[in-house]
C-alpha cells in the first residue's frame, strides 16, 4: 500500500513540475469529471481555467456565446451525443464551466466496455472506483491545454486499461443479465449535403477530430430487457457497398449506442456536375435474451453536391449561432479544390514552362530558378492585367 501511495505521489509531482514548466506558454488548465453509470451513460462536468484575466477576457470577447468555443475545443458535439447541456462563463475565476449528460458514452464490445478519451490521454492511476488521466495538447504557438480527467465508475468494475495510441479506455463490469420485453428508439442524424470533391475526407475519422461523419445513429434501449448483438450497417446509394457491421454485444435497458458512419466512397462520385439526390440506407438487427431477432432499415435522403460546389459550413443549421466560425467551418477544406492535377493549374504550369524556355523545374537548380522567375513574372503580369 505504501509503495502504491509513493508511486502516486511521484506521478503527481512529475505532473506538477511539468505543469509549472509549460505555464510560461499560457497553460489553460482543464478539469474534467465524468460519472459513468451501469448503463454506459455519463454525467460530465468540465472546467476551463485561463492563466490570466487578459487572456480570459480576450476569449470571452471573441466568443460571447461560450458554447461555440467549447464546441470547437472538443469533439463532444460532433462525435458524442449530449443532452441537458449547460455552459457559462465564471468571471470571478477566469473560467468556463460545462455540465452535460453524455448519451451512450461507454459501449459494450468484445465482452468489455470502452470509452473514447481522445488520443494522447495517459492513465496515471486507477482502482475499482475511479481512474485518473492526464492529457497535454498544444492549442497554438502560445497556448497549451493541460487536462486532468477523473472517471468514476459504478460498482463491480475491474480490468482497467488505456490505449494512448487510439485514445480508448477499457474496463469490465459485473452485472445481472436482464430478460424481458425489448424495444428500441432509433434516431439517425445525417449531413443534409456532402461534397463530392471531398469524398475521401468523409472516410477519414481522424480529420477534424471526427467531425466529417455522414450519419450518426443514436440507438436507445427503451425496454425492460437486454438487447444483444446489435449490428449496424450503412450504404450510400450506388457510391458505396454496405459498410462492415458495427457490432455491440449488449445494450442495457436505458442504455444507448452512438454509432458514426465514415463511408469509403467510390471515385465515381467526383463525376457529378450538379447537386444530385442520394438515398442513405441504415440497416440494423439485434436480439433479445430469448434469441428472437429484430431487424429494420431506415432511409434518409441527402444531397450530393457537384464537383465544383462547396458547402461552407459543416455545423447543422439548428446549431448555428450566426458567428463566422459557424457559418464558415469548412474553410480549411477549400485548399482541396486546387491540386496539381486540375486543368487550370496544368495549363498555367505549361505557360510558365514555355516562358522559361521549356525547362523543367526539377532538372537542376538553375532550371528551377528560371522556372520560378517566369512563374513570378507571369503572376505579376496577370495581376496587372486584372487591375487595368
């Protein structure tokens, strides 16, 4: 027992020293507490503490509505499903406070429960009641976020493990199997429009912390018995095949699953020239304790934009607050519209090569210099031509 306390004290000492060192970089300290129930839902509280009143006021003036700031600092609004959200500024403590319920925060897969903490989180302590994590993440060249998160568990939990490379935390929990009538409430949220030019982005959950899912399925067990072997699959018109099934072993009464769809889309979608309707199908099956099988399919109509059309915001219209960051959240993706394979780019490169005497920029240093000179002169000429 003494050795465990000594190790814990040493860990906290290292954390404290490291926190002191990065305070010079304007350390925003984040204190998170999550209470997980036996159904896998979680009551969550966050507290962001800014190091100076000047930085706090700067943030508050830039984001009069703290919800906008918090939504863009965490993945919760895009990846998780929240309810009863309360966010407010605390001027006396230079802080932002958040309280919310996370529906289906933990799910049961492969005979164990899992929770997505986010990549880089390190488990520093755990017992049969709680686990403590730390996460350090740079926000800019001058700000660093230092987070400590404490998770509290229901009774009879064990086998705690954390994979910092994936951000998943795992645990086991003893519980009594529940037989009885099962029923489910299924709500599917979809992006009303997707951009054909960015079809690869939608299949990459690591982009923008997972914000570019095409569909989010919220599956609630509203019955009295356990739901077993829940399987969910998706198909986006003729542009994808049925996705591999996401399998959840148990959904307890009152519990939930939040499943996200990141489709691998065929390149044929990039041939679209104008906005085109497309049906997204969601198929799910599950069993009760008597092995009776239930199945259903939901269809949602979405619009696929043409190859040259752009959706400026990825934020649902009902959540937009009128701020620039809400109305233009997709701005970082505009760069994807210009590649070396585009016809105008190839034509411009050809003109530069012709002006430089037909040299290739990659042949040798002097040719690269001549190519860059011609590129600069042509750009200047085009600029003067437009202004005149």
